[in-house]
C-alpha cells in the first residue's frame, strides 16, 4: 500500500527525518463502536499483519527554494520494510487527527494511511517499549508546531482575545461641559433618617463624650510656681508678736 502523492517519493524533495523506530507492529483495526476512541485490546487479540520500520519524514520542495519562494513543507509517517526499505504504507500528517492515541495503552496508536487512488484506511501500530512511543508523540508535537497545525480556531480566538486586551482603551473625558452641574446628596441613610436627623444624632453622640481641658502651657506652669514661692516667703517673714512667741505681757507689761 503506497501513499498517493507522498512528497518523500519526489526526487526534488529535501528530506529530514524527525523520528525513526526500527520495529513497530502493524495491526488491522476494526471499526469504532463508540466515541471514546480506539482500544488496543481489540487489536492484539489477533497477530500483527506486518512488522515495519517507522519513520517521520519532513519534506521540502527544493524547486521552490531555488526560485526564492517559501519552501512547501510537508510531513508524513512512513511504515517501511525493515530489510529493503520498501514503503508499506504512508500517512500524510496534515491534521492532528491523522494519528490517534489509544485509550487503554500508551504504546499503541491508530494511524490513518492513504493508499493508491486516495483510498484511506486506519491501521494500528504498537511500540515494544514505552520510551519509543513517548518519543514518537514528541516528534509529532514538533511537527505540528512546524506545520502550524496547532493554530486551530480556539488558538486563533485566543490570539484575537490577547490582541484585544493589549489594545489600550481610549481616554475618557470626565470634565464638565458648559451648563453642566454636579449635585451632591449628603445624608439620606436607609431607615427614613433625613440630613437634619443625622446632624442631631451626631451632635448628641458628640456631646455624650466628655472633653478634657487642655494641659497648661510652660509659661503658665512657671507663673504658678512663682506665685507659690512668693506666698511661702510672705508667710515666713511676717512679724510675730510676743503672744505668738508664748509671752504674757499681762499686768506687768513688757520687760523694762
């Protein structure tokens, strides 16, 4: 089964091998019975129909390169005879759906091949080792990036959304036009309170809080201390009488 129009068969094509596996098992795949995907367990019940060498080949048209035009890149998955290299089947990788991962095993894939006359068929391939299957998936991911197959509708819409976010918003003019005024409503809390009631309530709450007198200034403190000193000096220097000293002048009068 040889792929029709495989670019790798063209003599003018420049080829680059993205991945190679020396041994993969090829199975005949029964029709799908559900939308869940392909199940490898239904393939392995029978013996493989072929054991092939698998290569992922990227091809570029050398004629376009000579004419200064952008090279026409294409990628195909080739199943070849390990001994002679003869092509057994080829799957043009033009869409991510050309290769589907099995739902029950990481080593098996369903590949949509194209034969003579454009006939299409689905073959199952199985790797003997999981690392090889992982590398196969990574090579397909790189091929999708090179071919731009990841730029689907969802990716395009996300790019458009990012461009819209990056676009600066126009500046808004908040200045008042001629004849425009601003009305500010103060008060009007829920519960039927008016502005007057609010002010009365605020005054009542303020009056309920006692206010302490301000502390005296430094000059006032100095003046008070000076007054206290003067009063004590005056009291100590007052003249004391004989009676204050405990003498009784009585009938004898003062000492002569």
